[in-house]
C-alpha cells in the first residue's frame, strides 16, 4: 500500500512514450504538475480526459481543462462533449492512469489535493499483462472515433 500521490508520481516518472490520465476533475496539484511537465520535457506524450464545464457541454461550473492547460501547456486535453442516447447526462467519472501500455492505475481518486493528500482513497496498480494494453487501446479508440474530443 502507498499513497495515491506517490503511485501517480512514480507512474509519470516511469513514462517513456505516453501517459493518459482520466479524472472527473483536476485542480492544481503542484507535485503532479511538476511531474507532468518533466515528462513532457522528456518527450512523453501527455493526454488527459476531464469532465467538461457547463459552457462546453459538461456538468462543471468551472473549466478544468483551461486550468490544466495553464499549468501543463503541452498537454493534449479531451472532454466528452457529445453524449448520445443512452449516455445523455453521463459524466467522465473514471479515474485511470495508463503509462506506455505497460502499467495502469485504476483509482477512486480525482486529481485534486484533497484526493491525493487527505481523502481515504483506494486504487489498484497493474504492471504488465492485458489490462494496461486494453485500457490504452480503449482510450486511444475513444480519441480516434471522436467519442472524446480535443479541447
């Protein structure tokens, strides 16, 4: 067992090709922001899927993508804007991080300081096998089929 923040920081630090993060919300968490910017400077492709603001078809009264972009300028940000039946009123509620299709972290924690520093959260870290490969393929397919779209 480890703190969620440490698992996430280790995952980001281990990335060599790509890092894909999914979270309902994201607030500035300085340690994660620094790790993401460091990974980007190493040439790692950083993609993040977040719930959209109400002004962009989502459910949040602020724009987490705009905030994230100010802290990690090179990040590729995505939201789930078009929600056909039966997904009307659906939300991006998953909390997943996938690194290079080789490691995955599935967690209850959002990317917030409360979730990483104060809340009681739980997660599973998976190294190797079909789960990281499948999660990576699924997330990339969501991008390619335009289910999730760039912000």
